């Protein structure tokens, strides 16, 4: 029997979000209903509200979540009712060209629930990133549930569902940061600070955080940055070079995603170094670099999708590190809020007042 719960919905482009009743069907084959315990307010949710992802309104927002499996559909064996899980938007298919080559982290046909949640009048909702977790309960594909240790705080654990995993993975999975490497991170909001934390976990010797705001640089220092650069007053490229013996960093991570910051990342890396783009550009942005410089500097220019993570592999390991005190996920939780405070949380996020607001249910 379907259930009626409260959820945060955006009905049209740019419209303020509202709390309304959401109808959640019983799970069908390969699906699970999850009782949401916490869900972070991510910039991607704001992109959905502003029509920056697609125009499939109305949206059920929220995707950076942790909760408990309530029920599962036919054929589900990977999770069971009572399991504590982090939700993910990379439920791998196992059969696409990437999966067949053993590169599941690049799966090109990830699964979502086949059924749709709806409004009471039957209007189908589009769940953000196939999750829709600003709700008391949500329906997802079972593969979107990754079982983790129940001792982990849901408010902290859920952040691995998107932004924190994207940043940590950009450093470890995409950038391949190794012991003793020099790393620079441009942009130190939630994703950039997570990249700093990832570089620290990987054993980087020098971690240089770059931002325009001292507050964000202090956040980055708390996650392991050894040096900070306020690019409002200092040329970040020259400063990064000065801090790395005149050569540039081994890995430079652009967590902003603009032509300007990407160019800075490109020229702030050492010869044969790696640039990682994890900040999300907008459709109109274009990049202009001398092709000879691209050739002459060598190395690698990489984009990082979801930190190139494999949730079944990465989430449990990172939760274990959190419980051991080696990864400060709690440090990303600036505030805990209720479902009715999402719109205000968007405003605080845009002003840069928070690393993460987390809806706790």
C-alpha cells in the first residue's frame, strides 16, 4: 500500500520550494523504500530549482542522504529492512561498455526506481538525481542503497552521497594523489574542502588551499591544508609555484569550474602534473588555451564525475575512517535544519555562510 509523507517540492523554475504531501508507492522489483534520516542541502538541488539541470518539473529535491531501509521489492538481495544506508546516484548496471571492462565507476546506464513518486493528484515527481530525499521516505533503486556501519551519524554520513565524496574522490580516485605529493585546491567550499581532506588522507606532503574568502580558507585549514592563498590579493599561480620550489603542484584540483579557475589550475601545476576539474561549469562557458601549452606541459587533464567513486567500494571505507577519527565528516555539517528551512538554507549556501546545511528528520 502506498504511503503519504511530507516532502520538499519545487513546482516551477525559480519558484520557492514548498512542503507538500508526497505519495510513495510500495517498492517494486529491484526497488527499496528508505526512511530518510538526514539529507544535505547541495548546490545541485538549487540547480534543479533554477532549471539548470532540466525542465522536468515538479521536482522532489534532495539527494545527499542517509537513512534506514524500510522495505524492499522482489529480487532485492543486497539490502534488507533495517539496514542503515547512504543513498547514491551511481547504481551501476553491470552490463554497459564501462561495466563490462571492469570500470564500474564510469557506468553509463545507472539505475533509478522504475516507479514514480507523485503528488496527491497523481502528478509525477522528478526526484533529484533519481533520489528525492528531502522527504520523510523515498523510493529508490536498491542499487542506490549502500549499507554502512549504523554507528555513523546520519547527518555526517549522508554527505558522502554527493559533495564530500566528489571532493575526496577528486583527490584520491581521479587525481591519484600519492604520499608526499604537492596538491593545490582552488575553491574551498564543501567540495573543495573535501578535496583537501582527501589529499590529506592520501598522504600529500603539501596541500595549498586557494579561495577568495578567508572564512573558507580557515575551513580548508581545518581539513588539512598546510598553506592558504587568498586569491583576492595574491596571484594564485605564482604563489603556488613559490610554495612548490618554483615548479607548480603535482596535482591541482579546480573545485569551482570556471574558465578562469581552470586556467589557473592548468598553469599552477608542475610539468607532467595533473589537473582535475570537479567544479561544475555552466553550459555557456568556453575555454581558450594555447594548444602548444597543452602539448608542452604534458601530464593529464581530467574531469571527475562524482569523484570517480564506486559507492559499494568507497562509502564503507570512508565511514570506517570517520569512525576511527581519521576523516572529520562532522566538520562539514555547519547546521542541522528541518524540512521547512530548505529555502532559507539555499540563501545561506549562495552567500557562502555554510559548508553544509543538513535536513534532519
